C-alpha cells in the first residue's frame, strides 16, 4: 500500500445519521476543517451528507476527525429517520478523482480509494470500536445493508454493533450522484412502484414517505449514462400515469461538472443543478489546493 502521504486526490462522501440537530451537524462539519466542500442536511431522512476532498493525507485525516465527532455526538438509539441506516457514521465511501478534481468513470482504477478505504476501516475498528463492513469491488452497499451481522461479519472492529453508533459501511467506488424527486401524493405505494420501475444497473432507487408526501430517492451510479434529467423525466412520466405529478427535485451534495454540463442550461434550475454545485468548482476555490 501507498503511505498516507500520497498526493492522490480523493473525495469522501460521509453520510451521518443526524439531520435535525443543527448544532450537532455543525460540530461534525467543523471537524472536516478545510477538506469540507459541502454539507447537505435532511430532517425527514434524519441524515446529513458531508462531501470532503483533497490530497490523500489531508483527506484521510479529515475523514477520521469527522468520524470521531460523529461517534461522540450521535446516539443511534434515539434515531427515527426514514432512510435505511447501519449506524451513526453510516456510510464512508472513498472516490478517486483526477488531479483537476474531475471524477474517474466506472472501469478506471480504484486502487487509491481501496487503500484509503482499508486504512480507514482498520483505524475505525481499532480506535472507535466501530464494526466496519467493506464494499466496492467485493460487494455492493445494498448487499451490506441486507446482510450485515447475518451472512456478513464485520471486516474490521468488534463482531457486534457499537452500543451507541451501530456499524459503518466503508466503501471504494466511482462517483455517483444522489438525487431525490418528490411526488405530489402521500401514497407510498405509488412512490415504491415508480422507484421499482426506474431501478436498474445505473440507478438505485427507493420509494420513501417524507413528511406529508413521498419521494423517489435515487443513487445514479453511472450518472453520465443515466443522469438527473433522464431520471426526472422517467419519474414524471410514471407519476403522471399514476395520476399524480412531480413536485420538485433535489441534488444531494455535489455532482461532477460533466453531469451538469450534459443538461441544457434552461433545465438546470428545474433539476436543482448548476456549476456552483460541482466538485470541480468547489475544489478550485482559493486556498483549497
């Protein structure tokens, strides 16, 4: 393995199980220091997504600091969000970036991300007593969620859940885009049917009850093949066939510039996209490199 001093640029999109206590979210975000690019918080999901990036050593140090703060501040025993979760520090995926900040495509080398993933899981198991399940080339995140503490034993850390923090899924993956589309109906069966209809190799989707309405919550795992516009249009078509309509859409976190640029500028506001929400723009801000 390369040492933690490597100059490889990585992104890490840390998902934590807190979306309502703004002071707790702020404390966790502060731990990310100058590696933090973005924080997205959702009180219905009861979840926050922190996007961090930078050269390997700085990025890995920042992720460890965020992990410590998360385990310190969040007690999963009092959690009731609608999003599936394994733990307080729920998902920690490492993503390789090109030197200019643009993400690699599926099929490109995941080696640096795998090394960072394995270092983090070993550290979190030993230092935080947090059971960690690896995903990436070996298995998918949905597989980990289904099989953790059943068919799958933790790859690092204790064999049982942390009493307050549960467990953590630590991944190495290519860039994905998290994208939510709200439906103008409280009927969860409709949202689940729409999610099932758009689900496929490039799209993972769940139908969720969110407040007084419903949502199709998506991970676009190859967003240059199936991007936000295609998903939005498919959801809208299926919603109309079910007698309802789309209320709005939301980008969760950041997207690669190429994903935004693939969408006509006249549609970007409707789709909650824009250059200010891209990885490359935020990585190029003064003083970040």
